[in-house]
């Protein structure tokens, strides 16, 4: 091959007779609500879930209060899911030790917030009343939601 000759590459071409399969969308069925039937505001299965999130700085106090909540719910024949330990939230703070001579030395502090999650499925009125009258130690934060 000389310098004036060039090599030609054969470019692959698409065959004319091939078909690309079409992607079809799934059919969506419509939900019809009759006027005679009341609309349920509970979960998808028709059940009420009481979700309790408990937070505290000390894990021992948190565990004792969670045990107290679970004992109260079991005493009133409630179905309990949990306690589920959620990730510990860690807040870190860095502070100067001295503003003048030893300015480069620093102190680090951290606050750990421990969390637990408890679900009570289909609680009755007595269970909810017993949980509201429950006295827990100070330093324990409780969030209750109805799902």
C-alpha cells in the first residue's frame, strides 16, 4: 500500500427486515367509589396504626421508657411491632480552648440522640387512654402519629 492509497472501512448497516419490539404501557384500572360506601381513612389494609417515636440523650432511660410503653400496650391486648432502633443522631461541636496564646488548640464535644420506633396496630380506646396517662422520666421526647 502506498501513501496515496487509503483503507476503507466497511460500516455495518442495519438490515431492512428487522423490527424493534414496542414497549407497551401497563393498563391502569380506574378506582370507582360508590356513594353508598364510606371512604376509609385508615391504612391500605383498613387498619389503624399508632406510630410512636421515642427520643432521649441516654440510652438506658430510653430503653426503660420503651419497655414501660410496651408493657402498657401488652396489658391492653394491643399488637406491637418493635421497638425498632433508629440511627443515633450525633451532633459535634468544636470550640477554641483559648482565644489568645493557645488559639490552635480546640476541644470537641458531641451530643448523641438515641431513637426508637414502636408501632401499635389497631389500638382500642383503652390502650390510647393508658398511653396518654403514662408518666415517663424527664429527658424522654415522644412523638405520636396516627397512620
